[in-house]
């Protein structure tokens, strides 16, 4: 049987690199994103290698997601893999200075969008059975607190717990679930987070030799090609240049 993969957020960064990696490996792809021009361009390019179905859809729009999934051709009736990747961070201000609209957008995308895709695609993954897998893109921000991560980090903590809970519910189906938690990775993520500020983007990655989207794609490919009896529950991945600093202590001034 052909291998099929559904990747959300394939118009840039990890999702795009993952689409390229799996197309090169001969898997059939369903790819999503809101930016239709980019999605169509990628689909045209990868169609030379494999069957690609581009679905221009916002993961926050539950009805549109359902319609998009319903429109998949019969060859996607069974899915071997789902990569829940679409997501974003907006801002890095302290909670007391944050915009509630930005918090809504992160929760709607990173939490609600991810659970919509998962719930809607679970029957197709279960129909595949042994060897099928979900990779949810969490983050180090879901595990380690840092100033300004407030709601973004909390959405990724949700992703981790949801992934672990899915493992319990999917027992006996053969479907595996991994929460992949990257650290500093170079992608448009930081342009989005900093509202298009190129100088802040450059400063984020300067001299850090960050993880690249292709590294994430390779990791996802490895995860989804492990022997069918193995499940990597959580995987945290950082560049060697990144580590933790100590506790912060605010001291009274005399
Ligand atoms: P990019 O900004 O390069 O890619 C984000 C992707 O998500 C784009 O394809 C974008 O497509 C899509 N997306 C965003 N919002 C929506 C939406 N409402 N509906 C559909 N698609 C959406 O960032 P990355 O590749 O770095 O990020 C991918 C994932 O990895 C995110 O979940 C992010 O939180 C996570 N992550 C990133 C890290 C990093 O340092 N870069 C580290 C750890 C985790 P479009 O705009 O066309 O809709
Ligand atoms: C992205 C990694 O450290 O910028 O999830 O939050 S971080």
C-alpha cells in the first residue's frame, strides 16, 4: 500500500521541509496552509515526484477543515501519518502587556486547530493501523518557562499533554503519537513572532548555528519510519549552542 502523509502548515519552515523530505521518499502528500500561492507552487513542484493534494485552509476554521478533509481523493482514505505542524507565536511581551487578540490567535491555532485536525483525521490513521503515526509539533517552550512565553508556551504544554493522552486512547490501534519539541530553529517563525522585524529575526539567530527546517524534517522522517512496534513519546531537540540559564532573582534595592 502507498504511504500517505497529511502535513499542516506546509507553506514555509518545518512543514515545507517535511513535505519535500517525504515527497523525495515517495510518499503521497496532503499539504495545507493559508497562503494559496505558496502552497500551489510547492504542490506543482513536488507533483513531479509524487501525488500531492494542496488544501488551502485555515486550521482554525473547523467547518472549512472538515470540508477540505472530505474533499481528499480516495487514495487518502487511509493515512500513514499526520504532522500537526501549523502554529505560531505572536509577541514576546510580559503577560501584563500582551494583546488578548494575539493570545486568542495562538490558542485558536496551536490548540484548537491541532485538535480539529487530529479528531478529523484519526479514523483514517486508525484505518491504516500498525505503522501509522502522528507527530505533533510542540516546543521547548511547552516544558521550560522563559519571560514572554506566557500563552505560546502554554499552548505547547497543551500539545504535549494532548499527545500523551492520545497515546492512552489509541492503545490497541497501532497508531503512535510523538510530541516533537524543538528549541531554537531558523524559520519564518521569528518573523511572524516579531511582526516582520528583520533586525530582531537576524539577532535571534546570529552566531547560534540554529536547527534548520531540514533537520526537523529528517527527524520527523526518522520518527515515522521506526519499526511499527516502537513509539517515541516525546523528543526534545535543540542546537548544541542552546542551553538553560539559572533562576532569576529579583532583589530589593536598599
Ligand atoms: P513558519 O512560520 O515557517 O511556519 C508556520 C506554518 O504554519 C506556515 O506554513 C503557516 O502557513 C502555518 N500556519 C500558521 N497559522 C495557520 C493557520 N491559522 N492555518 C493554517 N496554517 C497556519 O514556522 P515554523 O516552521 O518554525 O513552525 C512550525 C511549527 O513549529 C509551529 O507550530 C511552531 O510553533 C513550532 N516550533 C517552531 C520553532 C522555531 O524555533 N522555529 C521551535 C519549536 C516549535 P500560512 O501562514 O500559509 O497559513
Ligand atoms: C519555539 C522555540 O524557544 O522560541 O517554539 O519558544 S522558542
